[in-house]
C-alpha cells in the first residue's frame, strides 16, 4: 500500500520533471539523424553568404571550418553529453534543483523567447521558397506586406508545431528521414552550380586540378575582401565562428534536452553528422551555390534569398529543400522551447506548452525582420546561456571532485541560490563587458566567460554552504531516485516491445529510397563532369532539375512508407 501511495505521488508529476527511463533511451543512429537534419538547415544558405560578406579566404574556409567543427563536436561529447547521460534530465529541470525556482523561472523564460524566435525565423525561411514558387513579392520590410505570404507562413509553421508537439521520437523520426536527402541536395547543388562559376572565372566548365579549383574560390566566392572592400576575416575567426555557432547548445548545455535520451555518453560524437555534413560541407556547398546563382542572375550573393539560390541550384527540389531545411531546425528548436515553457508551467504537459509557444512562433514568423537578424540573435543568445551552462558544469563535474556537495542549495531549501543568480549576472557583465571593450574576437568570448563563471560560482557556493555535508537530505534524494527507477520499471512493463521490420517489401522500399538518392548524385555528377561546353551544361542542368525532382518525390514517399511500416511492426508483452 505504501508503494502505491508513493507511485501515485510520482504520477502527479509531469514526465519531463523526472529522469528519462531506460526503456526510452536511443542508439547513436537516432542522434546522428537528428543532428544531421537540424544542422543541414535553411540557415546554411545564409551563413554561406555570410562568409562571403565577411571576406574569408578559400583555404581559411576549408581548414578553419574543419577545425572549428571538430572543436564543436568535442564540446558536445566532453561537456554536454556526460551531464545529460548522468542525470537524464533537461537543463531546465536540473537548473531548478541547483539554482532554485526564481532563477530557473527567469532563465526558462529567456530560453522560451530565444528558441521561439529561432524557430520563427526558420519558418520564415521555409516560406521564402513557397513565396518564390508562387511569385509572391519578396518581403523586404520588417512587417508582412502580402496576405498570401502570411497564409503560407501559417501553413508551414503549423506543420512544425504539429511534429514538435509529439515529442522527441517524432522529432528524431522526421529528422532521420530528412537528413540523408538534405545532405544529398546540398552536395548536388554545389556540383550543379560549380560549372557556372568555372565558366565565369577560367572559361571552362570543369577545373582540371586543385589549384584551379582554389583559384575559382578565391576569385568568385571567398575572395578575402569583405562587402566593404576591406580585408576580411582570417583563419582564427573562421575557426571561432564554427566553434561558437552552437555554444548555446553545447557549452550552454541546452542539448541536455536531446542527449539525455542517449544510451551512452560517447553518443555525443553523433553530433559530427551535423557538424561535418552540415556546418562543414553544407556551408561550403552553400557558398558555391550562392556564388553560382549570383553569376546566373547577374547579382551579388548577398542580394539573394534562400529561395533564389535553391531554385537555380536544384530546380523544384530547391523549393523542397528550403522548406524541409527550415522545418528540421524549427521543429528541434520548438521542441526545446516547449521544454522550457513546460518547466515554467509545470502543471501542464509539454505537448500543451509546445502548442502555446508554437502559435506564438507562427505569429513571429510572419515578420521577416526576425530572419534578417538571426545571426546576431544566435551570437548574443550564446553569451546569455553560457554562464548558466558553466554553473551546471561546476555543480555536476567539479563539486564532487573538490569535496563540495552537489544540490547543496536544494538541501538547504533555498527559494533561490544567491551564488547562482550572482554568478549568472556577473558572468553576463563579464562577457558583454569584454565585447564592449573589444579585447578579443567576439567569436571566442564564450571561453573566458565560461571559465570566469565557473570560478566565481565555485567560490560563492563554497561560502554559502556547498562545503557542508547534508547526509539526511542526500539519503532522501537517493531514496527518491530509487523510487523513480522502480516506478519507471513498472511503466516499462506496460510498454509495447518493438521488433525490427525484416519484411521483403520494407527492404525494397528502403532500397528504392537509397537508389533515388544515388540517382540524384549521379545526375549532379553528370552536370559537373559531363558538360564540356556551355550548351551541354545548360542541357544537363535542366535534366537534373526534372529528374532530380522526381527522385525527391520517390525518396520521401518510400522513406516515409518504410518508416511507418517499421513503427507498425511491434508486439506487446
């Protein structure tokens, strides 16, 4: 009877307030698909143009992006993943345990705002492709000027809300389908438009060697001169840009929300699918596509929107890639926003809070200025979040090693942790102060800010009670965790046991999907390598546009069908 009473107490809590149960953990492939789809996204078109505008050089792009993205993968693997797997909690739930309700409340609201706006910007990007297809005028003001554009945003946005509402599994399944196709499209787009660049620079469709390829890059894409005609950024800035692009999720620990589902800590390496294919290959490919489209249209790359670039690189498949790439990023960030909102409104389910922030996101997406400011938003959001990530890192990883008590503030029943609040506030002053004084490159400000906040929080926590031991409270915490495990084991007994789908028909569907991607790459390869004359290039490009779109349709139909058959194939205990 006592056990039933205890379980009933847990049943009153929302699922997101508890650690992820063992039966809901996932293999590395889920995270590889999730990160590949999120980071091969609509923003890649913008960032590809950004490196051009910033005046990077070709070799700095090739080497710098490689180093910076490797550092980002290591950040997820060594900082975020270990805490996520140890605790099985989202950052929002964990922060409430160590910082108290008041600071968590402020921080959760900040994250709701940040991720809702990011999601809205991605939906706006997706809508640009539909706008282009239906010849709706470009939205150049801060407010919408066409009612059909608003309608498109609403339709595109509601789909993202629908997927995000159904939780991590729905997000990962959608991403798993989109990721292989997105990578194929970015690679194909670069191959299709490289001949246009080659013709404009060296007078022939295909560069004959590496030096000619680098020469094309230096003269037509990454020239080393910024949009003001001045020398651009160097190797260190490119490395810092790539590393800092996702500080909000790795150093800032936001991706505890995703990696808490990982069976092993080493699954943090699965983020390499997003960094190497998305932030490395896709950024380079986006630069090539943007420059190629600019040559065809007689404009500069910074004058083009994602719809323009995607259409001239991929034809009708270009409309699909901008929509899908915007969706994959919007859905993942909307899932994060829903989690943050659920931490605030803890009496409501994550599905309800996701719906609420999703509707707000759709309204935000109707205002084009949000997308135009997405890069500054991401940069400053990182500085806001990183000090909180360092507080959690100190509490979880450093305190046990120096004899401090983890969760000491909770054990003292504090409404809020003064050391945590002070450290976050002073960390913000420190980080933005360094930015104001311009003492170092903005891209690296997260590192001294992270270190400063760790040192400060450790010092303050020691003075306010972290050095003390709380044996009774620690025993109750352990007892509660054990009770949660038993409760979740009971729930696991009622869960259906999934079985792998080994049917011949499903194998055929998967094979057709793979073949469709392969044909797409072959067609793109023919455009690149089989166009000896400009007339051949134009003809081959048109062939790619037509049959590439057919392959796109075939891929999504067969991949989705195979996924649905796999989900239906299960049995219950």
